[in-house]
């Protein structure tokens, strides 16, 4: 069963549809995905970034305006069956872009190109 599906609200529609399809595929294969984050406003991103900079989070966070989450172009998802690397490999194979060092993060392919970096 997919947990946290409500976190897909606010995503860019074509990306949301891709995420829904991929998550259903993963769920049918026993990964039991849990979505922990989707769209984030700048205030939420600033809070996460501050925690990361203070060493209070083991996961990286970009500054506000530099995260794909701020544009509805990323999700954070964990494999409920413990097979995180395998699940993320499938998301990458289906066209999602991963960020090194950010285990649950998958984003719209080429997102950084749109920021000019």
C-alpha cells in the first residue's frame, strides 16, 4: 500500500501523473512506498535548509528557490520493504533524476538545467 499519497498534491501535473504511475508499479512489486514530501513552499524549504545547515538533518536540503520541491518537481519516497536502493534504481530507469547523497529524493529530469546550474 502506498502511504502519503496526499503529498502528491501540488505537484506539476505531468510529474504528478508520472509519480502516481511509478508508485503504483512499485507498490504492485512489494516495495510499499511511503511518500514523505512533495511540493514545499519557501518557508518549509527554509526551515529544512536551516536544520541541514545546523547539522540537525542527515538528509541534504537546498536553499529556498533552489529545490525542485519548491516547484512541484520532486518527491521524497522511502521503500517500506527496506529495498531503498533497488526502488530508486527503478525510478531512475523510468526517467526520474536522483540526487547523490539524498536517498529518498527523485526529481523531474533536467531540473537543474532550468535553474541555470
